C-alpha cells in the first residue's frame, strides 16, 4: 500500500504533461537468477554467487537482520518490502493515473517513464472497471437499465471523464454514444481504453457545445451540476439537445443528507435538495421528473426514494 500511496502523491505533485522516471530492481531478473542458482554452503558463502545475488535482489541485503549478531535490529532497514517487475509496475502506474508507460528492462534494472495527462479532481481513473468505484458504476448501470427499454439511437454522456460510463451505455443500448469532457487528457484516456465503434469522444466546454439541438434520444450527466455556477444554463442546454420525448438522467449530492462544505467538497460549488433539483429541472422545461436515491455514498445501488446521499433524476422532454 505504501507504493500505491507514494505513486498517487507523485501523480498529484506533477503538472499536467509532467513525467515520472523510475529506476528499480527487476524482480523477474532475480527470480530467474534464483531458479538457476546453485544452493549449497559454498554458494551461500560467496557474495558474488547467483544464490547470494538473487537473495539480495529479491529480499534485500538483510544487514542487521541476524538475531545472533550484536547489530540485530527489528527496523529491517535493509529488507525489501516489495518487488516489481514490468507487469506489476505498469499496473501500479496506470492505477495511480499515469499514461504512456514505457518500460525498459536492462539486465537487473527496470527503468520506467510515465506521464500525467490530466488532473484527477474527483475523476475515477483506471484502465479497467475493477478499480472504478462502485457507486459511480451503479449510476451508469441504472442509466443503462433505464435506456435499454427504449432502444435509443443517440446518447450524450456529458462530463464523461475517462469514458468508462460512455462505453457502458454503448454496450448496453447499442446506441451511438457521444462522450464530452472539458479535459483533453480525459478524452485521450477514453479513446485509449474505453472506446468502440459506437463511441466518440469530444473535448468541449459544456457552455460552448457545438452539438445541434434536438440531436439526442437521451442525455446522461452524473455529478456535474454541483461543479458549475451555470446550472440552469446547463440543464436548459440538455433540454435543447434532446429530441421530443427524450430523457435526461442526471445526479448530484443530496444537501439534506450530505451537506455541502468547501473543505470536504473543494471541487463543488453547492449541493441540492430534492426540491431544489426539481425546481431547476422544471425551470429548464422538464415537467415529467422522477427522483431516485443512492444511500451508500461509496457502493450504493440506485433505488426509488428521495433520502439518499445522491439524488438521481430521470426527466422527460
């Protein structure tokens, strides 16, 4: 876990476009050395033997680790806590948010270069669905379930982030799904890891969308309006983009359950009560609105109700 935390801290410290350079021992090299080593008394006494080199490469030099000697210490300063090979290091770097990971194995050394393409904020960043937080996936699964019944041809996923939800919608509905985000790094990530023949990703500002009106059968936008000062303008734009009878599925934190404060929610501007969200949607023109809830802020399913940590609205034009 220390490696994960360290990589995340380094990722946060870098500017967008910055690079991380690592130089580590390659555990694959030492594992092979271990397998080929001669294990006998002579080899163990020879510091240059494959056995001694493999042991030190995998487990550290072990200085101060012999309880028979006076320098014995339980600090285990010279004992390795972990090991890295090409596959594990690539996985850890990508899980921390790095992209364009390059790896060079040079005998016993493993050299890695990785880039930061975007700021994290509250984004979920992972090359696969296993590390996407469950409440985020559940919101998109709810949207998939809602839209599958209607067989939409075109769907907009606004503030799509890295695009995992866009791909979920495309796979579930077989519709052409357009993912839009303001961050070019997120769009590049989406194209690399979450695209197929039914997805397209665009880098656009929500206030300056160039998409034509009455284009989409559905608009999906999760955890978006709490980040902007132009909430009514944005919801009105969703209304304009929808075809008649089209549906908007959106979500936001529930002020009554998860009150806004600038310390814990530094990327938010405000949270909404159920009544505030209803009023906002109706002001934009939506008259038929259903409200749903997610009770657990980290793993919750979307259910009927208005008392969850998150409000999920389904509104029809």
